[in-house]
């Protein structure tokens, strides 16, 4: 089946990573990391069906998203507030 082919997961991860370039916000990057990791695990020889692959994909994606949120997120979960406009002199 197509979901057991390692390069399909890696290509999907690269396409999702390209979507991150168009739609920034570190949302799609976690899914890209999950997809590429799943592809690498398949390449290394893991034998799993679709449900197990989807669980691996979901857990790795969630872990990558949490890690990136921790590294790249604003401190304390705060929101950036702009005090002046770029056009002000």
C-alpha cells in the first residue's frame, strides 16, 4: 500500500514544509517533521500498518510542535504588543 512506502511520507513532509513557507506560524512545520520522521522510520525497516503509522505521525508532530512552541514562542505565552507604528516619525 502507498502509506507503507517511505519516500511518500518524506515527499509529503517536504510539501507540508513548503506550505509552511507560504503560511508561517510554525503550525505546518510540526506536521512536516512528523511526516519526515515517519518516512525515516519506514526506511529503517519498521513494519507497521496504517493505524500505527498515523499514531507515530501524530505523536511526533505533536512533540515537534510543543518543542518549537517552547523554543520559538513568546515568553510566558504573552502576545506581542506594538506601541508605535512603523510610519510614525
